[in-house]
C-alpha cells in the first residue's frame, strides 16, 4: 500500500498514551511509513540513536520530558528531522516553536496523516 514520497520514511510516535500510538501506527504504516513507538522521551532518544527518524510525532506532555525539549534534542541529533507536537492543553505555549507543526488533541487520524504526508513530501 506504499505510495508516493512516504514509502519507507521512518516515523517515531512518542506518547505515554499507548492507545493513541496503537491507533496511529497502523494508519501511518498503511500509508507506507515505517513506524516505531516510544512511551517516554528517554525511550525516544535511545531509539533515535540507532534509527535516523525523518519524522517524530510527540505528545507535548510526556512523563519525563516536555515534548518541545525532546524536539530540540532530536533536531540536534538528527539533522533535517521534522517534529509534530500533539497538545491537549487549551492554550499553546510560546516555546512550542521547537516543532514543525502542532496538532491539537483530540487528533483526527486523517489530520495526522495529512500533516505527516505534507512534512514528508519535503524530505
């Protein structure tokens, strides 16, 4: 089911809500992305050491590190990585500029797929 520029692009979903990762992973894989998941920022950084992810989708509120901090670390580790932050708060924080896109929870899976496709087309 791979199509277009997304085929084989590696994506990391970082969210302590395993339900969210379980919903988004098959959708992105169905579109041709290679997807891994992590429940914490530390797990994400560890996985990023061995896999040069092109796209990271991370919750802003993680149990061990803020998503915007994780984004900055990942952008230092992996040149050219794109980051989508997921925000469940009613107001956006100024420091979320560390991301390439911010999506507000609850996330429509099709909106996430559109954002992922859009960012991956620039890779």
